[in-house]
């Protein structure tokens, strides 16, 4: 990929459908997210192997998010964290490339941090609660 194809994170976006449906809307005041798609590795080393040998298992989809507390946002993130419905998350590296998104149902945890000398912030973690889709390389090339 040539350097001009690289993008800045300023247009990143976290969307959510709190009902678990397919109509995800932007979660306001989020300014950071990360997604870890590491796969499990299982050791299958046997007698006589010249080194450790592993097989690859399933991806363990999980991540974190952070942002600024804004009561005008409706505090939906707290409703979801304490609710019983698994929301649908959509994570977009750039809202300018809407077809490039990571999405699926999730279980959310959330927190709020209040600092006398700083902004009130929110954040949390999520894990997959079902199958997730990731952008295909063909989508990345077409973007």
C-alpha cells in the first residue's frame, strides 16, 4: 500500500444498535477503540519434534473503547452494559470508508472516570457474543 492510501484516525467511528438489530447509529463522544482478533494457539509438541509445534484455534474477538462523558448522548452505553440484550457493534476505521467495518454482537462492560483536574471520561471493553464479520481484502483494495 502506498503512503497516500493511509488514513488518519480522526474519522474513526463506533456504531451500535442497542436492540441487537442491524440499524447501528454512531455512539457519540467515543474517541478511541481497538479490536484484538488474536487466535488461540494450542501446543501439540510430541516426542522427537525439533521444536515446539502449535495449531491455530479460533479468533478471540475482543476490544476496548474510550470517550468523553456527555449526558446529552442519552447514556445509552450504560443502558447496554446493564441490560440483557446483546447489542450489535460496528467499528469503522474511517466513516469515509463505510464498507470497511468490523461488526457483530457483543457483550459490553463500561466505566466512568472523574478527575478533578481533567475531563470526565467513559470507557470499557467488549467481547464477541456471536459471529463477527471482518472486511475482506477485496473491499480494502476497492476502497
